[in-house]
């Protein structure tokens, strides 16, 4: 199994979300030595422009036209990013909440890879056909405050609904979330919440290989 670990925090060893993801990967590695983890660190990775030639190419695809010759060379950068994404068997996203949503680097990556004809297509009746099927995703987030269901801030959580929507749209519907929250209110709350998230991550990692795709609630 090859897991693509998409790292969307720039905080390195200081990162709460990364610490929780590492616990997930440790739990997974303890189950099997046959797991390959491929890392895309979005703050150390030059992503192709979603402008200029690549935007022209995208608009050609959106209206069902072939990509013009002059835009093809540039588009190969987008294609290789997509190929790298779709070649994984499962995904781990590590992302802090930034301004109620995902950090800009993750949004930029999504803007690069979610392309018609590659991750989704339309059938002859205009219905969307997702093209990334049979794969699972785990999203580890860290938030300064607490957005748990029932809390005052829950309606401001645009991070989990967005990730579920965009990856569900392309066919990844089996998505588990682990939220480390609240990280920035008091040290006591942080330690308690981090401990809980680490335990959840170890457990999820430990059982990940035995759960069939589609098993997530
Ligand atoms: C630019 C920026 C925006 C943030 N926006 C939010 C926010 O909307 N809600 C929140 O609860 N915390 C917010 N935070 C706090 C982080 O989510 C929190 O510190 C988290 O633990 C960081 O995760 P990390 O250590 O994995 O990077 C923000 C932090 C930064 C740097």
C-alpha cells in the first residue's frame, strides 16, 4: 500500500497536526512493514501556476476541447502532479485550520489537481462522474479553538465540510477526521486534547489496513 501524505502545515516539529499524523503513521507501520509513505510537503514544493497557459488549458478541458499545442508543455506539470496523486492507494492530509478553512497551500494544491477528465468527468446527461474511486483518506487537523458539534464555533468549521465536499466530489467518500482542538486556549486544554487526538490516531492507524474502503461513517 502506498499512502500519499499531504502536509499542509509549515510548522515542522512544532506542528500539532503533524505530531498526530505521525502517531497515525506509527500505528500503521506497526501493523505492516509493507506500507510506503510518500510525502508532499506543500510549503517546500513549487506548485505549477493555475494561471496563464495552464488556465487556458483548463478552460479547453472544461468545454471539452483538446489542449492547444502551445499550452501542452506547461500542462504536463499539472498532469504529473495529478498522476502522483492518483497513483496513491490512500491519503493522509495534515492541515491546521486557518481562518475557518484550509491553509492556502492546500487550496492551491487542490486547485492544481482537481481537473475535468482526470479526477472527475461529466457523462452525456451532464451528471458528474467521480474518477478517484475505491480509496480512503484520513484528515488530521489542528485548531486553535474548539469546533466540536454542539459548540458555539461549530458552524464556523468550513474545513471539514470543504474537505469532505471536494474529495467526495472526485470519489473519495471514505474520509476519517481526527481533530486536535483546542490547541491555543489553555496549556491544560491543549495537553488533554492532544492526548485524545494522539490516542485516536494510533488506534486508527493500527486498524487502517483491516478496514475495507467505504467503511467510514
Ligand atoms: C494564519 C492562521 C490562521 C488561523 N486561523 C484559525 C482559525 O480560523 N481558527 C482556529 O481555531 N485557529 C486558527 N489558527 C490557529 C491554528 O489552527 C492552531 O494554532 C493549530 O494548532 C496549528 O496547527 P499546526 O501546529 O499543525 O500548524 C490559525 C493560525 C494561523 C497561523
